[in-house]
């Protein structure tokens, strides 16, 4: 503990909250040493294999799996809310041609609070539920429009006859523009990636959502803060860095020299290592299988061979074994996104769509938690004290 006796009193100095639990939560459990990830008690492997993103969203938000009636109603409600107000479309069209899609997403999610002023009434459970449904429903529409905007193409409206992920693919690529968009294996891979990204307990963006939400502002403003946190390269951007690294390595024969450089401390093996997982990130195993499924459709990417060989060598190398460095969620996801013809700027948008139910589940938990206070950490003050102000005409 560090003491700032004249300021805020006794405070534990913990930059980055490495040892501070900021909340109680029953949403997601992680055991990093054993490589375990569970949503509401269900192992991620089972959810990825047997569930769908919308069912997982229901589970996260409600805390239990839906009955058939509840599931049908949930899917119906989400589907019913996929359209966004025409003025939001005009708002997005006002961005520069080269605007980053994450900037567009953050701004348009924040702007939605002005279209739904009813969202400010966070004490009404029905109203909270409506905003949660709106947000999960509209994120793919906003994400797809940000993508079309960067390409200078007209935005595609939602098609509510399609599934959640199928509709997203349709708004991105219009079936006619991508030879892969209508393939079930592609839809399943993307849906699985959304499931794997749906929550990860107190990561930086969930913390941002909670911190802003603790002021009791509407959920659009809170989620916009989450998108902002995710935008940062230390949070949402590592899969893009993996692709750049694989491209730089170029061919399998160059791997040993690259690994030596990593061991010498020249650079990091991107997509390896994790603050929490000191074992295989369970999401990485599932993504690797999905990558193989996607490449069956799209044809293989030479970078996949480099990635697989790199993983094999690293997992047997003492440097990585000793430090418990294993592939993380980002090691293979960028390869899938690239195979689906997403530009790197879109990778984080896909992450944001997947993470939305997690943000909202944590927001809901926060606003219902009687013990929760406004997020207002202490500080250790290191500046001057008690100076005497000298006016400009004397000072200059
Ligand atoms: N390549 C080589 N060495 C590494 C790596 C790596 N990827 N990651 C950690 N190390 C070494 C590090 O040099 C240190 O060695 P030493 O003890 O000799 O100084 C040791 O392992 C511990 O590293 P650390 O930086 O204390 O570990 P951390 O828990 O603070 O960092 C991390 C976690 C994810 C930032 C880090 O592993 C890293 O930079 N990985 C590469 C980037 C990456 O893949 N990021 C995506 C993370 S998953 C995202 C998500 O879950 O949302």
C-alpha cells in the first residue's frame, strides 16, 4: 500500500488494476492456469460446437439457457430491430471516405443515444431489455455499413429472412459480390468467432463499459466507450499484427531465424502469450479448427502453413515452454478474416459485434448491483502543493 496522507488517504497503488477486483460478476469464469473459459458456467468448447451466437447472447444476458419459446421470441425480437434510423445512415455517410470503421462504429453507437432518449431510463427492466435487444440487433448493421463506406459502395439494408450472421454477411458483401458469403461453413465459422469473443470477464473494454455505466448513463454511451477501448491496438488489434508477422516471415524456412530473434528479445511472437492464460487459450484451439474449415471453402492460404509450423516449433521450444507462452485467440483469427476478404481495419469491428452481448450483460449486472458505486479510483498525488499564484503581468 502507498499512502498519500494529505490527499485521498491510504490507497493501494495498482496501475492497470492488476490486483484489484472492481466488481462481483456471475457472467464469465476463467481459470488461466488450466485454460478454462466458461460463460454462465458452460464451457466455451460446448457452446462453440453446439450453440449459436444468438443463443449464447441470450445466455449471457439472462444468465440461463432459453426454452424454445424464449429462444424464438429472442430471435424474433433481435431480427425485428436490425434496421437503423435513416438519419443514422446519413450520419455515417458524412464520414470521410477513409474513416476507420471502428471510429465510425464508436461514433454511431454513441449517436444512437440521441435517437433513443428513452434509454436514459435505466431503472425500468423492460426498457433495459429493449435497449439491449436494439444494440445486439443493430451492431452488425452499423459494422457492415462502416465496411461498405470505406469501399465507397452503397449500404445494404438488413434482410430479416436470414440468420443473424447470414444477414451480416449479406449486408457486407451482398451475396453476389463474394463467392463465399452464402456458404454455410463460412456462416458457421463467423458465428463461432462471435461466440468465442462474446465475453472475457474484466478486459479493458468491459471495464470501460462498467466505468462509464457506473455513472448511470444510457447503455449506448457505455457501449460506445467499450468500442473506444477495443479500438486500441493493445486490446483489439493483435490479430492484425499476427498477419503482418506471418507475411514478414514469408516462408517456412525462415521460421528458425525468426524464433531466434524472438528469443533474443528483438520482438515478440504475436498471437502468443496472455496475461491470464498460462496454458493453451481454449479459444485458440477452436479457432484453429474453424480456420481449417474456412480454408476448405476458400482454398488454403500459404500463411496458414507458416502459422502451423511456427506454433509447432514454439510449443516445443524451451523459451516458450518455460514462460508458459501458448497461442492465444488472435493467432488464427486474422487468417480466417483475411480469407473472407476483410481488410485488417475490419478485424476489430468483428470483435466488437461479438463482444456486444458481453458488454451488455456486464452493464446489466452493474446497474442491478446495489453494492456498485460510481467508478472513481484513488490516486497517489505526485505534484506540487500550496503554491502562490503570481498574475501574468507580474510573471512576464
Ligand atoms: N513472444 C515472446 N516472448 C513473450 C511473449 C511473446 N508473445 N509474450 C510474453 N513473452 C515473454 C516476455 O518477454 C517475458 O519474458 P522474460 O520473463 O524473460 O522477461 C515473459 O514472457 C512474460 O511476459 P509479460 O510481458 O510479463 O507477460 P504479460 O502477461 O504482461 O503479457 C501479453 C501478456 C499478451 C501482452 C504478451 O504475451 C504479448 O505481448 N503477446 C503478444 C501480443 C498478443 O498476442 N496479444 C494478444 C493477447 S490476447 C487478446 C485477448 O485475449 O483479448
